[in-house]
C-alpha cells in the first residue's frame, strides 16, 4: 500500500499572479499556455544558468557552496519524456535576496564520483534526490553529499559483491566533485542499509554533524547505527553507537540549526504499517551524550514535524493524521485520538496539545492521504506554526488561526488538454528562511502528471512564497534544467 509522498525535513496563501526574481528575469515568470500566451500564476524555466560563486564556508548543512545563503535540492528529470527520464538532483543556490534558480548545478552519479550502477540499469548516471542527504561530515564548512543506494540498486546488488553502503562525496568551495572519488561510509559490519532512510542530525549538540543509519533488515536483525562526527576523509566517524533499541521503520530527525548554534536533535522512528497511520517512537537527544535509549512511544500518525510550536525555546514534535487509510475492509477508520488530529508533544515535558485538522472534502474516500506536515515560522516571532497538506493544497495552523496556502499548476497541458481542477493543486514540501530576514518562506511544488496528486512524484514547478501571504519570493520550473554532461 503506497501513500502520497510526505514532507522532507528542510532542508520545507491565496493564489495570485506570481512574481519573478532577479533583474534579468532569470527567476522565472508566467508559463506559456498551449497557444503561446503567458498564463498567470504558473512558474516558468529560468532564462539563464550560471555557476555559483564559491564561499568561505558556513555551518549550515543546506549551504552547499558555503557562501552564507541557504540552498535547495530539487529532483530533475531531463529530456522530453519525463516518464522514462533518468532522475538527477539539482542545487538551486541562495543569495542575499533568496533563492536564485538561474544559479544552479545539476548532479548525476558521475559528477559525485559514485560507483557505476550494476549491470541492467537503463542508464549509468541516474541519481534520485530522495537518496541524497547533505551534511558537513568532515567539519570544513562545506556540506558533503551522502548517497544511499536506491531500493532498485539494493535489490540488484550482487550478493557475492560488496554490500550496498552509503557513499560520501566531500564538498568544498567548488561544491562536490567527481575527483577524488566518493568513499564508502565506514560502518561496523553492516550488511547494507535501508534505501533512502539515512538521516542527519547533531544528536549530541557538539556542533559536528552526525548520521543515523538503519541497517538493511535481515530476519530478526534490524539495527540502528548512529555515527557521530566529525568524520575522516576516509569516511570514518569519531564514534559509533549500536546500542539503541530498534525495530524496522522510517527515520526522521529534528533539523540542525542553520546558524551553527549547537542543539541536540531528537530522532523519530515511524513504524511499518499497512497504509494507515503508523506508530511513532521518539528517541530523545542530550547534549554531550547523544541519542538515548529512553524512548517515548507517541500516538500513531504518519504526518510528523519538529519545531518550536509553543515558542518557549524548546524543540517539540508534532505527529498526526496525514489522511492515509488502509484499504482493507474494516480498517478504513482510525482511533478517535488519531482520526483528523495532530498531537504536539512539548519539549518541556508538558502535557501534549491536540489540534483538529482540516476535514477532507465530501466524497473523498481514497486511502491515499494528501501528504505530511512541516514546521514554519512565516512571521518570524520564534513560534512555529504547523503546515499541513490538504486535498486543496495546504493550511497553516497557527494557534486558532488557519491560513490557506494555495497555488495551482497550468489549466492546460503542453498539448492543449485541460487539466482537471483537482489535479492542479500544488503541494507543500517544507519551509526555510532563504533570504535571511528571520521569516520562513513556504515551499510548494507541482507536476503535470495526474499521479502527482496521489504520490507527489516528479515535481517540475516550484513556488517559494513570501511567508503565508499571497505573494511569492520566486517561482521556477525545472523542465529545462540540463545535466552537467550528456
């Protein structure tokens, strides 16, 4: 049972005409309709492409070129046929004015010095954005790319060969490069890792970036490996912890403070379910110690987000109903404490706070939910609101206030066919302060394929909003992002 894609940890508004960014219009603008006339409100490909300027380094794991401005990783599907295109990962670089999509780099496997894919793959250079995590492992001020094997790669791995392990492509002022080649992460006897489940954090609040790696499951031998930084250029961590209790699941971690201010980042394990709302286990983190085995079982819910939702300076976690349901007879509903609700667990240890979530439209009876949660502080008051994906787009829950966050894709496809109204809604994927003004921008995306409405796959259009307003800082489409090499 597959549900819609949930929100990544970010590195992640009534509809009006969207604005471009940059004096040369390179930030995008209205997209042409089938007859060639501009369609208001739809992002267009940037008019230019230029390399980023190297920086002096920073402590932000999302500042790829170390110039002091946050960057954004996005998936790219080059070529005319997006259904068969090899995926790449692109970095859209930030500036003092926010994201500048005209300044970008597109990476494939060879660009990161990764080993060739096993025989039988359609192309040698494909790279899924979901398999890439950025973290400054060697503590040089420039994030490194950590790439885990995709599910397909792991399944095709020759059992007589080396296990499918994460690889590290070390960064620098000129960003990650193919030379020297990527090195495997040194893990203690791990037979492989769960594809796409590695997460970053600073679990012991020492200012060095760490990784939590779920071991590739073997019968009765699921294990969590926590590797603490700094790492050597040979991929060797400073220390390793394999003592934590663990069952199979999906990991997510609290965000590393982009200013470099040390804070202990907790870890959340979402258990394996069958399409409904899954159980959650929280691993607390302590300065100087790291993740502890004193786990806390939270309410079920497949949506989750870390943030400071009560503004007390402590990090909280929200879990709740993302709308997904098991499609087996008798399992279409959830328990009352889960159904249509989000629960906020304060970092202070105070009693949880329960929020009622927006109700789905009448007649919406699918077992695919609209998506997940993200924390966002669009007004810069130091207290996060909860950004919740809905069937119509998203809603920002800030105390008793509820603000719709709506953007739409084009009314017609490239071949002139009308796009169904319910298939035009953009989806929220996170929030971040890209322009450094202390207020978060919201990130939404959309794809013309009707399956995007179900799975969130292959997004091509992006909106970076000006907080929770009806204006946008920048919009862009990735349809013409070209790989670095053919």
